[in-house]
C-alpha cells in the first residue's frame, strides 16, 4: 500500500505569522493607551501625538511620538532643570506580563 505525505508547512507558517501580527497590533494599541495615560500633560500635545505601529513584517511593536521635546520629558534634561517624566518605558515595562499573555492567547487561538 503506497503512503503519501502532504506538507502544510507553508499554511501553518502563514497562520502563525498572521497571529503574531494580530497580537502585535493589539499590544501596540494597549501600549499606546498606557503611554498616553503616563504622559505628562500641559497642553496635551505630547499625549495626543503618541502612536504605535509595527515593523519587521508586523513582528515588532513600535511606540513613540514625533514631538521634539518628547525625549526631554521621557529622559529629563538636567542642564535645563527638567526632571525625567517617563511615559514610554513604563508603558512597556509595567505591562510585560499582560503583553506576554496576549501573545500566548493569540498563538493558542
């Protein structure tokens, strides 16, 4: 009796890639929301400018802003007597377990 094998590798890899991209988009949206919540607010310009996206074919989440003074708020500017007001780092660091759970759930589903 002849035996034949069929590979579904490409379909499996495509579905895995789709799930990773979906998790990255969910995580990015959440991280953006957390960063906006942590952002210092004077005029609201910094908070409103925070956005997210993905790189590496949707496998890497990027969160940030194009506001010129954003790095000085995040990191501080000692020479200008501006203390750090981190908002991007806590949006990532304080929620790692949550992001990990999202990725795990997407991969299981």
